[in-house]
C-alpha cells in the first residue's frame, strides 16, 4: 500500500457523502458537520461532480466496493470501511492532548492504539498548564519579537528550559519571573540542574519525567552505578562527563562535582546529574543541592527506584510481608576509618528486614556484626548482583555463611544484601531470570 500523506482539510460548505449505517456512520456525520461540511447521508450511490469526499461505511462489504468503484470513476477521494487497499482516504485515530488534536495514521488499529498510549504517557501530565501559559505570554512576546524565526526560536528555547519546568511544577510565579528576565535579556538561556535517580539498572524503571529531562539536557554527569543502557537514552549531542566513584578511589571528589554542576548551570546549560538508584538514598544528593541553592542555581529532584526496592522485586523477595516482616531498614556497608559505622543492635530485631547497600567488600564484617549482636546465624540471607539487569544473579545462603558463599561465586559490584525471613519467599516468588551470567537458581 502506498504511504498516505497526512493532511488537514478545511471542509466548510463542501459536499461530503456518508453512505452506511450504524455507529461509525453516525460518528462520521457528526465529525464532518462539526467541521462545517455539507453532509449527504445516503444508502447508495448518489455521486455528482460537486462531491468532495465519500465515506463508504456500510456493514455489507459488497456495497462498499460498489460505491468505491463509482467514486474512483469520478476521481472522488473515498474511504472504504476495513478496506485500506480501496481507500484514497485513511482516517487517523485522533486524541485531544492539552488542547491539541494529535492524529496517528497506521493501517493496523492495534498499532495505532499502542501509539496513542505511548503519546499520552510521553506528554507531561501538567502540559495543559504550559499551553495556557504560552497563550497568555504571546502578547508580550509579540511586542518584543514581531514574528518569524527570532520569536519561534525564543519560544522553542523557552519551552525546553527552566521557565517551562517551573510551570509544570505549578510554580507559575517563578516561571513569570524567568520569562521577564528572558525578555529583558533577549534570551531565554538560564541554566538548571536535574538531579535524576537512574534506578537500579533496568532503563525501563526510569520515571517518565526522568526520560523527558534526559532528552532535553545539554550535559550529563554520571557515576559508575548508572547502567550503560540508561546512557543510551541520551541524545548524541549531550556532553557526557564521567564522575564515577569506586571503593577507596574517588577520581572526582564530591566538592569538584558540586562545583561542576554549579558552573555548568551558571553558564546557561541544562545539566542532568544521574545517580544510581535514588539520589536521596545513600546518593549524597542533599549535599549537591545545598551547593546549588547557595549559588542561586535552579534545580529539580527526580526520585528514582532505589536499589533495595528494584533488586528485591526482581529477585522475588518482598521487603515486607505480614507473615515474615513488618519493618525494613536500609544501611550502607561503606567502611569508615576504624571499621564499619553500623548500629548492629538496632538491626537485630524480630520481624525486620535488613538491606545493606554497597557492602560487597565489607560483607564478612557486616554479617559477623549481626551474629555477634544476637542474630541467629541460620537467618536467611541473599546477595543480589547487578540487580534488574540481564546479568542479575542471586545467591541464597544464611547470614552465617553468606560471605563465604559470595567469595566462592566471583561476585562483581554493584551488589545488595537482603537479610531476614522474607528471603524464604524467593523459592516461591522468583520470576525474573537474567540472560547473562545466570541467576543463581
């Protein structure tokens, strides 16, 4: 089938024939009349040279074919129900999104429905506020920019910058202030930082807002816990700046990261700071935005799925369960000078799940600390390696022998330890199996 050209036709006072019965025909009559067309409802062929369009919507396919032949003979464009091969007109599915009619053309209705869902989810939920804000700001911009490319370019930059983000966040006073500043300077360039949680690894676990902001940033600072598949979502034009940290090795100190974020934003760039998991859970996101606030840099925080939630879900281990655990505590296994800085007594409680982040190299000391404080060495435990990715592996043991089992398995970071009776549920609830090194079943 020849690919149709999507067009918008003005049908005011044009003759259009709708031939057929049922809901589809009635709906088409209403749509055409709403567009100002002169609609001729007919059960058969009454075509004249004054007819602009024909819609053959009979239940009987033979009647539709006959009308299509007549329309083709008179060179009148025709849409034939369920027969794209006979149709000159291919009707799109139309959705109204934020006061805009969005039409999708495709011969497969299932594909069209799927595209509609994707369009609706890709558009920010508050986009109608953007539409209203633009409508109210046009008069001011018309005075500053009489028209043409300068005004179009100004709007384009404005709608992908900090002012539009303030509107989406419901902060219209701040958006108006940014608009006034942009009009005064003649440029909407104003830097901003997006502190984005990249989740535990699977890029499908990113939030819609995270994906949208990654698509419009100018530069990204990322660490080693950000999965390569997440970085693949970035446009090719985005500057990528690696600021990764490893155990006892910090090639870019935190103070320098803070300074880079500040300086890039103050130069007018939109900067994404990608952090594995959630930026406010063992991610030092609070330190970074304190620096931005002191420098007067606009920013927003986009939460991510933290490793505990993502890895436990993909391992088939609920962190809480009414029969096994009524509370859950997160702790980091980073070594401080002089040993682990962990309140083991607070962790050893009945009905509680313990999740240890970043503890692969201190796992033996962490497990011994729990047992020394009174935890039963037979308490179920799991170590999730590279969770939510196709290289996920889960090692099941007891807290007393988890470290030894892990040492035998050649485990690689990032890892997450889950300790508590909920680990028993994995045998029944495990659902995800990675395709890489194996899942440890």
